C-alpha cells in the first residue's frame, strides 16, 4: 500500500490542511502544528516519525570578515611622569664684537653777575650767577668779585656753590685783614655729578664782622664744563689702528685739596721757588694746549713782600713760570709787608710750550718769592688749600 499524505507548510492556515482530500491521510495532528510528521499504524493509531538526531554536519566555511567598527573614544590622559632634569648644555661660542656706540657731546655754560650783593651772615644768591645743567659730570668754576668794605682779620668772606638746593662743602674765602677799600677775586672750583637737569648757582655770606663788610660786584661769574656726558655707552667695537697725533688734548682735570700740613715759604727767597713737590699735578698735554691753573688758599709772610704763582716742572726743576715778571703775582701777593694773612686765589691761563712736555704729560706746581722773614701757605681745617689744573685743548 502506498501511503499518501500532506505536510503542513509553515505559515499555512489550518483550514487548508485539517481536512485532506479524498484518499489521503493527514500526517499531522490537527491539534499540534509543530511541523512534526506522523504516520498511521495498521491498528489505526497515529504515531510520530521521531528519530534520533543525526550527527553534526561538517563546519561550513568561514564567512567574510565584517566591516571594521568605528574607532572608540580617546581615553583620559594619564598622569605626568616624573623625570630628572637633563644636564646643562655647553656654553655657546662668543658672539662678534658689537659696533662702537655713538660719542656723546659735552655741554658748557657761563653766567655773569647782573647786580651787586652785600653780604650778611646768611647765604644769599649772587645775582645773575645761575646756570641750568643737564645730567652729567661737570667742573664748575666760581669767580667772586669781592669789594672789602671793612677790614679786620676776624671778618671772612665765603663764596659757596648751590647744586639743586644742596650747598657744597668746599668754599672760596677772603679774609678782610687790612684791605679796606680793596677789590679781590675769590676763586673756587667744584666737581659735581647730577642725574637730571639741575639749577646750579653761586651764593655768598660772611662770618665775623657785621652786615656790609663785603660786597660782591658785577665781575662775578660762574662757568661749567662737562667732564662726561650722561648718554648710553655703546657696545665695545674692535680695536682700530693707532691714529695720527691729534691737535691737542681734550678737556681734562687734575685737582688736590689739603686741610692739614701747612707749607713753609722760606725767608729771603728772591727767585721763584717751588713751594713743595707734594703739590705737583700732572696731566696729558701737547704743545700749544691751553691750561687753566687755579689756587684757593691763604698765605702769610713776615715783614717783607711775598708772591705766589705757578710754574711747569720737568725732572724736578722749574722750566717756565706761568706769570710774567720776576715776582710772579699770579695767584696772590703781599706787597705791604704787614705780616697779615693774604689771599692766594687767582686763576691763571698758560699755553703749553714744547719744553714743558715729558712723556706726553705736563706737570705744574705752586711757586713763591719771599723777601721777608719765613711765611706760610696754609692748609688747615680753617684755611683749606685747593690746587687744580684743567687742560682746555687748543
């Protein structure tokens, strides 16, 4: 006998398979559509075709690799590691020398008195003797044209310098002595350094005596020459070749002061004699350079005449006297033979001669003549001594 039947297809409605066509047997249980086949036994019962599971078939071939998935997000930054500092590298080579910086031009100023000033015991401005100076270092010269109205040894004129409201310690002095009615120059020089534009002026007063003992007249002047300008220094350039000899030395200054160790003016000295080698000043110079030579001091002689001047010195000997004449009255004189204290405050001008030069330098020193008994060039805390020389070039 040939068994015929239907297999239920997945997704087919029940009505299509529950009632088989004529002559066919439904191999599915109408109550179980789980796709399990059944068969009908001879006794009319229905049994399922359930068999044991067959062996696993062989593994199929590996499928193609799928597309790469998207990159994941960046993780958080880890902690900074700790490492030792590396050794210092070697020093680099020295760079080339820079160009020489620009030169600085010095400044100068001059002002003269515009009216008389009668002294009191308090400082007063010398009318008109005021200058305004830019930053830098200056040599300031004050010349006080002083008329002595009343004369006694206890009356002293004082010439001062005021720098921006600060009174300088060095002063010019004249002791009245017996010079009533005489007119004298008191000269002093100062070296000052200022950091910005500053007013600089001469001032005056007296000590001892009474108001009116001295009058500063119209010949008073103040002058300033800049020793160094306050410009920035340029980088050092390479050393250039030695230049030819110049026309003369630039503005230079040598200066000394003494407040102890007064010096003896030997009696009966009738030719110009150097006061002391301790007062010599040396500076660079060339023939025809112009020197300004100043002394601010007091001196006395005995009963004779006395004169104080300057001279050039070579190998310890006088070469040329600065002032003309055998007496040389350049810095000061005592012609009355009174034995009083006298001023040595004159400023001299001298043109350097070829015989004055030694090793490219010139040396100057105070000199004297004394026809009387022994005298003194004072250097004390009361009567300080200042000696200076400046080369103005030519």
